[in-house]
C-alpha cells in the first residue's frame, strides 16, 4: 500500500489493483472509493497523516460496485460519521441485493482481467445511505455527479469545480501519461460515450480509478482524449 500526497488537501491511497482518494474540506473529509477489502487501515493511516481519525470522514462516494472500488466500503461504513453514496443503478449490488453483471471482455482484455482479478476478494455487502442520480449536487461539497454508464450501469464521475478536482472512476484510465478509455466494460460503446462527457469538465487535478492523476497543464490530456475519434483504447 502507498499513500501519495497530490495536494495539501488531497491524498491517494494505492492498494493494487484499486485506489481511493481523500479530499479534506471545511466540513470533514470526502472519501472517493474505498479500494479492495482490507484497504480501510491504509485509508485511516492517510487520515492520521493529517492529524485526523476515522471520524473525520463524512462522505464515502463509490464510483461503481467493482471489488477494487467498493471492497472496503462495509468497513468504512462502520466509521462514526460516514454517509455512503452510490448511483441508484449500482446501489443494489453494493448492498448485496443482487449480483452485478460481469464485463463483456474483448480478446485483448481477457489476459489482463485474469491477472488483476486473481485473488481479489468479493466485497461484503455495504449499506448505501443515498442513491445518486446524474447531475445531482452534493450541496455541502458542491460536488456534481456525472453519470458515466457503460463500465457498469451505475458508474459515475464526481466533479468538484470549486476544489478543481475531477474523480473519473473507471470510465477513463491513465497509462504512461496518456488518457484512455478504461477497460472491462459492460457496454463498450456506452462507456465510450460516457468517456466523451469528461472532456468538458475543467479541473486542476484529474484522479483516475487506475493510473496516475494528472495535475495542472497535464490535465489537457483528458480533453484531447475525449475529443479524439475514436476514443483512445489500446485494448480494443
């Protein structure tokens, strides 16, 4: 596990194959995704680096239900002040009410999917306190929900214009400085359309579900990739 300082108020917790983000604000700490099962202690360590404890986290926003993003959601949901948010299309999977649909893999994706999913435990069910819709705003944070279906039916990005941060979830990924359509989608064409939505969202920091965040002028790579025809997709 690794804790990466992106800004004084923004940290990334890496626990392969997943990663989570902590954004400190005036009302507490926003956690975007929870990583794989067992990542809770690393998230708590990142909080302690700010002189904070688990009770500082007031919102956990899950970008989708996959095990490398919602794995530690049940653990974090047990912390004192947390409310858990997810899109209404993925919330029943996160709660354990139904099984999520598997991705439709291309031939090029099969070997990579087998590699990253090996040994990845299924998440225990977690409560979801609020089901999100497209264009909804979390008023305390000024965070705007951007529905990005295709990776899963309820995949979302989260855009915080005032903070200058965009969390893309898995609809986009970074590799060697390039921005790409994320792999392992349920509906590849729908995911590509969702990917294009991200190009119109201005941010000083772009945080991906997988890959290194882009900071400052490097964020222009997202706008270029979203405008490309076809969208960049090396595993097509």
